[in-house]
């Protein structure tokens, strides 16, 4: 039990670090310019808001690690290679959570198409990287 808890915390911490770096690259460097095309939707950037945004990524990393530990990843699909398990787990979580959430929000919130695509790509990369890290720590 203690070994499993250590693996969950380790996977979550590594996932959080990778996730924050990934979010910085995708959201703040590649797709940030599209936010200016919906000026009434976004608040001006500030350090506090970045900290809140990245703390949500840390929470997501812990959630993915716990969910991976509970379900055992995607091992029931007869996939034995840990990278494939992580990719399948990440894509499955993205399809179940981020994809419908972002698409449903974009229907009612005035967001530029580039922002929506950027959020979808950002969370796809986050989900897959979380899955790969969890699989590397817990399966490999």
C-alpha cells in the first residue's frame, strides 16, 4: 500500500512538472495570440492567474495518477508496452473529459476558433504526457 502511494505521488509530481512545461509551450507560446482576438473574454495576464492555472494542472496530474493507479491504465486491451499503455490512457481520458468539455464551453462562450483548437491540443498533449509518465512510473 505504501509503495503504491509513493508511486502515485511520484507520478503526479513528474506529471505536474511536465504538464506545466507543456502548457507553457502550447498555451502561452503557440496559441496565446488568438486570445487577443476575443478581448472581452479574457482577463489581462498576471502572475496570480498563471499560478492558479498551473495549480489546476498540478491537481489534474494528481487526478490522473490516482485514476491510473485505480484502473491499472489500459492493460485490459492486451497492450503490454508501457508507452502504448500511457498513450492510450491519455487519449482515452482526453476523449472522455477535455474534448467534450472544451467543445461544449465553446458553444456558449465567445472564444476564437484558434483558442478552442489551442485548448484541445494543449489538453491532448497534457493528457498523453500524464498517461506516459504514470505508465512509466507504475507499469515499467
